[in-house]
């Protein structure tokens, strides 16, 4: 009698595994964008709505330096923006970063 319960539980587990495999196939067909793409889109939307502080935090976390610097300027934090530009120039100089300094 004790073994009968294990057979039922085993059948339920196998059915759950089969459903999970079916759902996983659907997941790959969903064509979801990568999380960093969605995050950058959200941060740009926040900036467009004037929510610069939240957008700046997201840009910084995602290391989108151009957008981060522009957002700092919008917030009136020019000295912090200049500090970030100089740090980026030390790490990896780009023409855009030189342009920010004028």
C-alpha cells in the first residue's frame, strides 16, 4: 500500500516536467528583447518625461556614459558631469567625450 502513493506522485511529477518543457519551448518563441535593451529604453523614456534623477541612476548602472552625462547636465550637475567625462577619458578616450569638454 505504501508504494501506491509514490506511483501517483511520480506520475504528477512527470506531467509537471512535460508541461514545463512545453512552456519552455514557448518561451524561446516569444522573441523577448534583452534586459539591457529594455532598461535603456526605460531610462530614455524617463528622461523624456523629465524624470532625470531616475534616468541618471539607470544610465549610470548600465554604463551608458553619453546619456548619463547629458542627464547630469540637465540636472545642473555640471561639475559631476565633468568628473565623469574626465574619468571616461582616462579609461577609454572617445571623440564624444572630448566634445563634452568643449
